[in-house]
C-alpha cells in the first residue's frame, strides 16, 4: 500500500513513472508508492516469515488486486490473517488509485463483502483520494485549509456512500490514504483540515474515520493537529514487527490507544492453500474491530436512605477503555433530564440532595475509546424515607419525639390507621419500634405485615399501586417513624 494513480501522461513508460514518483516523494515514502506492472515481485516468502501478532492484535493484509472469493477462502482456511484492507473507488476528480486498471477490481461487490465477512474476516475500506498540496501527485487537495476541509468532507460523503452500498459494517473505520509529503507550514495545515473534514462528515453519517500515512508527515500532522482527529491511525512503519507499539516520540502512548494499525512489511509474496499473492502485512489492534459498547458494571445504590445527600455512581469497562459517559436523571415522577456537563463526562458519580419522600433515578451509557456506545443502563434509583408527619393519623395515634427526623407517631391500640399518599412499587419499608404487628395496605388491599425494631421490608410478587395505609393488627406499643416504597 498504497497504489496511487499515475502522475504523468499515459504515454510515459513504467520506468519513467517510477522515477518520477520517487523524485516527488520524501525519503520515507511507502516502498509501494510506485507499485505497478514494471515492479519486480520479491522472492516468495515462507509461512515462517509472517510474524505472530502481538497480544491484542490481528494480522491484516492489503493487495493491489481485490482477490477472488476463491483466493480469499483458501487464505481464510490456512493463513494467519484475519482481515483484509479493500480499496474502494473515489469520485473521478479525486481518485488516485493505481489499481483501478486491474481487471480484478470488479471482484469488489456486495456479494464479495458478504462472503468475506461470512468466512470470519473483517474488512477495512481504503480510499486513495486527493494528496497533500505540496506533493507532486496529479490530484492534490487545495493549499487553502478551508477549501481542503470542504474537499475532505466531500470525499468522506463519497466514501460513505460506497461503503454502505457494499455492505461493509459500520464497525470498520473508513481509511483516507494520504501519502508522504514535505511536512510543515501551509501544506500540513491543509492536510489537517482535509482530515478534519473527512472525520467530521463520517461521524455525521455514523461511521468512524481512519488515516493511513508515513510517520514523518501524515501521522506527525495527526498527532499535532488541533482539528478533529481520525478515530484510527494506520502507520507505515515497516519495522517487520506485528505490533503497534510505535516510538512514543512519534505517537505518544496516550494517543489512539486501542485504535492503531501498523503496516510492518510491504510487498511480500506469500502462498497459502495453493494461492499466491503479493501483499503488504499489517498488525491491527483487535479493538479496532470492536462491535460492542462498554459493559456497564455500576453497583446498585441503596434502595432507600435516611440521608439528605446520597452519592450515586456509574461505571463501565471495555477492552479499549472508556472515553466518556452520558448520564441522565429523573426526580420523582418527572421526565428524564441531563445537563450539558453530563452529556459527555469522565465523571463516574454525582451527589444528589434528597428531601423526605424524594426519589432520584440515574441512567448512564458509556462510549469506549473506539467509538462504540452502550445501551442505556437500567434505572438505578434511591428513595429517601417519607417522614411519619406526612401520614394522616386517625384516632388512637399520637405524635412523639424521637425516631426518624426527630419525630414518630405512637399508638398502643389495635385497628388504628395511618394514611399516606399514592405509591407504586414492589418493595415497602417501614421504620418502626415496638411490639405491635402493623399491616401494610396499598389501594385498600393488605399486601404484607411487619413488626419489630428498625427498618422492616417486605417484597411483593408484583408492583402494587394505590394509596398506602398502615394499620395495627395487634395491641401493643408501636412507634412509626416513616416509610418508603420502591420499584
């Protein structure tokens, strides 16, 4: 990779074409930048020449031709590769793909994609479009950053249409191939803007972006960009090692963690299952293909509390790491709400203030560092006990000092009632002290009974709704301090 289009007229010989592109590209350009019919293939390599991928990585290859499905099946059955990078066309005024002239281009169609995926491989789509304005390639992006950004967005729209028409999953990042160029100045600003437009537009249509390039130009500009960066970087490293542990002076360890690809060998001839292909070899972090959002692992907050303030947390885990949380909350019977700060936050908890009888519920979803977002978590709710003073006391009850919030409602009689507001739930807790048995009624129906000292809970087989009432079922002293009903 890459296979760039001719920068000269069609009448130029293949040898002259190679010389021209070599002169145009910096010293660190990909050795396949001049790949064409005149190239001499390397000697066939044995299986042992393909290094085992580092932990957490998979092997991928790219090749000028789109292999037939028969060739793919042979390699799927006997090679160590688990993915293929496929070149997708670009609009004619942007397209720099040399391999467009190869007959096997026709292999790339929805049926091919479906069969490759069915065989267990991933597919990474690549588009070789406009190149840096300071390069000598025939089709270049504008030297104006604003125009380059618009060109990047237009290229992304075209790529997204093609990717979706082919049926390539949205979990696969869409790659812009930007070849080596003299890094710096307005040229670098244009490239950063182009990639910013490319990434922004792909995000707008629900896809992830990637950029392929050399360490000394494309990747350096991505590291130092103040524009929107790609989700994945693909580095032309050529160090022969199937890992993405790049030099930290080039790509800091904190950047693109879990979202890296390394092209570690170029132009290697390999044979598997009787099929020989000339390929570039790549190491892909397995999380690049991550199809699932983080797993939510937050502990359930207390069902009910006597406290004025409660800290409710949220937490998720993911192999690539959690990038941010989106949190929303609901107070009593209100609607779910969020705040600007909680729509994308690294915080994992918040303190909520409770009045007696208040109920706060929290839901969260998490986005991992690859860009996958989980579903909303189940609601996690906490209710503060309602004070006994909210209960309407019938004859035989007396307000006393002590118990929850400094008061209680006392009786020694059987058959006397405290009446409360409308409730709904399966769990009912009552704060009480004494010897009498207290019946719990919801909607006029006896649903359970409690006795003893402290907070006593009952769990119902199904949700009950209606006004709550507490009635003494036996004689004896009892003090009711409050109650709570939860889902």
